[in-house]
C-alpha cells in the first residue's frame, strides 16, 4: 500500500506518521511506500521497511499536486492547511492554499483517470460552524463559518462530497475536535490555553488561564486524532452514503472540569501552577466557539475518542511525558 | 444608481429588467445606468431614461469580471449560472462558470478597493439541500447537495458570506423556490411539469404529468421572484447579520393541490387537458427534492411570496395571458 501524507511535518502529521511506521501496515495491508510532503521538508522516519519519498514545496503551485499523486497512492491524507489565524490575516494565502490547493489536489486525482480512485482523508475543522449555535450541535446542523479558514474548510468538504459522488476518489472529511493536550511549546493560538493549563503544570511550569472557568469546549487527544485518521483511511466508504463529512467524537468539558481532572490525576500542587489572567480578547473569540456535539454518525461508524477528560490527560502523560509528572 | 445584471437574458433576468425599467428606480433612487450581461446579448429595454450598456461574453474568462465591475455598479445582480442538468453533464463547464466565474466576480469587486462596496445579490438554489431531508426544512438545516450544481451554489453562498464579512461587498444570497408558472415553451428540465400542467392547459394545450399526484414541492411565481430580488437589493444589510443566505418563502403544495387550484380557477375542461403518463426516471429525481421549508428568517426580513397556489396561477394569467384563459 502506497500512502501519501500532505502536511506530514505538522503535529498531527508527525503523530500519524509515527503510528504508521510503528504498525508497518494500514488496514491489514503492509505499507509498500510512503510519500511525505509539507511546505518544509518532513523528517524521514526510522524503522519503516519500505521506500520513503520526502518532498517540500507549496502544493498549491501549478504542477505540484499532479507530481504528488503521480505515483498513484492508494491512500491520501490531506492534512495541509494554512491555520485559522494566518488565513484570517492573509486573505490571498488562505484561499490559495486551503481552497485552490485542495481543489488542485482533487483535480490532479481526477486527471489521472483510468479507474484510479484512492481513499482521500481530509481534515476539516469545527470552524465550519459559526455562532449562533445550539448548546449541542447535531450532524445536520448548518455549516455557517465566521472565518475565512472555516469557509475554506467548508468548501473543501463540499468539493470532497461532490468529487466522491462523481467517483473521482473515495473521500472522507473529518472535523477534528480541538486537540488537547497539544504537545510542544505554548503558542499564540487563541485556543492555546486549553492545552497550556494541563501541559505546563504537568511539566512544572506556570500556565496562564485567560478565560472564565465556565468556558466549555470539545476536545480529543492527539492519540484519538490519529485513531480517527486511521479509521477514516480504512472504513468501507459505502457505509457513509453521500454525506462524506463527519464531526468527530470528543469530550465536552468546562475549564473547571479540565482543572478538576488535573487535580484528580496530579494533585493540588500541580493545579496551583495555573494563574488566572483574564484576557477579554481571547474570551470574546472563544465565546463564538462550539461547546459540544452529538457526533452520532461518527460514533455509529466506529470512530472512537476518549470518554472523559481524565483519559485525555493520561494519554498526554503516557505519550509525551513517559508516564512522569513534575511534582 | 448604476445596476449591473449578470444573466440578464435569462427568464428571471428579463422579468427583473422589465420591472426595473417600469419602476425607473430602485429603493427610491432613480436608475442612472444599467449594465446588462449574458452569454448571449441581452435585449435592450425600451423606455428607460438612462444609458444602458449591453454585453455578451463568458464572464468566467480572465478580465471579463473586472471589465463588468469597472463602472462600479452600486447593485450587482448575479443571476448567471450553468443550470443543473448541464452542470451535471459537463463537470468542467459547471465548475468553471458557477464556481470560478462567481469567485472571479467577487474578486473583481475586491480588486477595486478604495472603499467600493456594492450590494451583491446572488441567486442560489434549493439544490444546496440533499436527501435525506426533514419534511419541513428550517433555516439551520445542513446544506448537503447531491449535484455539482448544488455544490457550486453552496460554495457560492459560503464565499458570499465570507467576502461580506470581510467588507468586500454587501452580499445577500437568495435560494429561489421552483419558479411556477414558468412562462414560455415546455422544456426538458425534470421540474418542467410543475409549470407545464398549469401553463399548457390554460393555453388550450395538453400537458403531461409524469409523477403521482402526491408529489409535494415548493413554488413561487416569477412575479414573487422579482420581488425577492428587489427586496434583496434594497434591504439594510446589517439586518441579516453574518448569515447572508436565505431560503425564500414559497407555497408547499402537492400536485393534486396544484390541479385542484387550477380547477377552481379555470374549470374541469381545462384540468381535463392534463394527461397522466408516469415516468419512473423523473419520479426518482423528484423524490430527492425538498418538499417544504420553514422560511422564517426571510419572512421576518420582509421577503414575501404568494400564500396559496391559486395566487400563483392568477399571477400567471395576469402577467402572461393578459387575463384570458383558453376555455
């Protein structure tokens, strides 16, 4: 099986890659070739007994998508995107990569023809939803984004469905929950604190909480995200029918519930490293975000996530901290 | 006020044009200039005391959209589209006109800058919805099209909202009901019979009904459609908030109810001109169409349509038949 990953150098891409290398197979079929692409060169994985091609370019440039799919990968993971903040700050770049790049990739698959019909897994986003929203968002709720990033992802979803209906590829779009606990350094994303208030205290560092404890949001671990991708790559496409875009399951918790889970697992001294420093800007942005989903279709189709926030914290401690907490 | 109409030679475009010429103004402001565009040259209207520019081209070609908006129209009616059947039969043409053309138009407005921010009225379609659907579709129901045409319209809606949110133009997308009674000759559209079973009998001709009497659908007259367009062109944009795409009000009736309305207005002899000739293909297509909407937002924003099918038939007799029925 030949697998192509676009966005292989990103956090989710690297986690996926590590898992594929560890498994050596996907859906029971040995991996015979990996093509890894990103705007910066992805790292070559160690330990895979199959050829790996590394590639760095702007995949939205003419000819790039054609080059990437020319090896006719059986499974394409399309994780590449300009993130929300940058797509909002740079209108042209966001549309060029997130819309034109995605469409060029889809059209490159179409141009091959000759019965070529790969599985194409597209990572979409909760940003396809925009306020006002119900407290719990169901599978039939309108996608009315309030950012250019969300608009571009919603358009990608529509194209994915139509190209799949046309038999050009067998596409599945998965709307990832906010990934928590995100490994690595604190970043400037408005959502950064959701991970920061767990990650930094567990590492012995102070974390800033800029919103009230009552803020509720939808989370899944990096480990769960990789599980979504693998399941999306191997599920029988016909089971999805015509609606090819799915909100992934997750855990809906308030910040207060996140903190209490941290206290149960790591104790008061760790929780004491969270410092409350209200930031009205972040508070306002987060107020427009979804709080909970009824991800029924995805669950019925076998997508699984953590059932509580304690499990999300434990996954972080196991996967990132070697099981150790800074007391 | 300078008005640009794209798709001015189509049925709705010509009806809109006739009304604008008759009114001589839009929203209380005299029309100072009209620019009419279509792929075939639109007819010059008689009776308008203002300069009219006629233009025929493929508006999706590079430079065309820029040329069309270079006169900085205050209101742009974007009615141009490859229709459903053709967009399904010709993948490239549908995407080129309905998606790329629309985006180029939007980007041409953006390229002008300098505070230029016209009202842009975009005609969308019920085809943005796809089965399975509830019996009555509300304003927050998912747009999950099952045709390339519906996909392209849904993408147009998303772009319209984002460009409006960005302040590039002040856009409103209106999803037109099936227009009934459509004037003119019978056509090959799967929806043609909805108009045919009224139009032909009233003109003394036989009409074929290919579906069961129990089929329910959503209708508005050409007169109502023009009313939607005028209201969309003049309503205060801020009243819509961020959700700029609206399902227009209409009348939900079964074919049986259409026929009984025709009987009330024109009598048994006219109804006797309807011949039942089941067509399983058309029946299957129509079974996937929406049956009724709760168009609450549009009604609250002052969009009005006929309240019953009798009024739709009367509008046809008044507007197309000079008040006369072929007995």
